[in-house]
């Protein structure tokens, strides 16, 4: 009778999970800007109308400003 296969050794170091890929593409950003949508950062609960973080945070999505406000998101201070 064959010996059971050994389970793979677990690494002592913790591997970090890959970053979410919710960043918008350049074409998505252009389309959203032209339709007046804001970028909502789902983690910070802040929305961006333009600027450095528009479409660039790890966890976010586009929606209208009215939808963002109704969902409880606040406007970014620098926008």
C-alpha cells in the first residue's frame, strides 16, 4: 500500500491579496466625464468629480452625482 501524499508546506510569510482591479480604463473615464458622472470611492465614501483620483482608486465605480449623494457619499474637498 502506498503512503499518502504529503500536504504542501504552508509558507510562514503571509502573501498579500492582489489589489482590486476596479480602476477604470482611459476610455471609461472619458465616457463617464462626458456624461457627467462622478467616481465614487467605495472605501472612503467620497466621490470625485475630476482630478487625480477620478477613476483611479482601487475600489470604486461611476454613478451620477445625485445617486452618489442619495447613497450617502460626500464630495471630495479638492474637487
